[in-house]
C-alpha cells in the first residue's frame, strides 16, 4: 500500500476512536452520596457536597469531617502543603466510599472549594 492510503486509514480510525470516546465520556456519571443508604455505596465513586466542620492533619493524611445531613469523614492522602481548606468552607468531594471500623468514609480523589 502507498503511504497516503495508510495515512488516510490511520486518520479515519483516529477520528472514529475520538468520536467514540466522546460519546462514552458523556454517559459517565458520578452519583451523589446519600448517607442514609447504609453500606450500599461501598466501593463506588460518589460526589459529596457539604460544609467542612473539622480538619485533622496527620502529615501525608488529612482527615476532613464534612457535614451534609450527617457528618462523614473524608480521607485525603496528600503531599501538597499548599492545600487551603478551613472549617466552614463549602466543598465538593469526589471519591470512593470505604468502610472503616463499621463507619463509611470517603477516600478523596479530588476536593474543590465551592464558593
């Protein structure tokens, strides 16, 4: 085959792949965390919105208590010393629900302050 034919085939396959990835990404949804559903969300990615009531920094691990309807512990593994969270901040947490000592907690993947 000629190089131009191979180039056309590669470009068409790339475009089809990108379009497919776009449509798949629009269907991905992280559900909101509801603390009333006992242990049904363990192992799932969730979105939690609430107010920070307490922050405990243990070096590379930060424990954040977020109050939505009930307080829930958010665990953040971070080396970032520039994390500017304080009590009273409205935050949105995306993370995975885990059970620790018979209590649910969220292992944070991403935290952002909602203003």
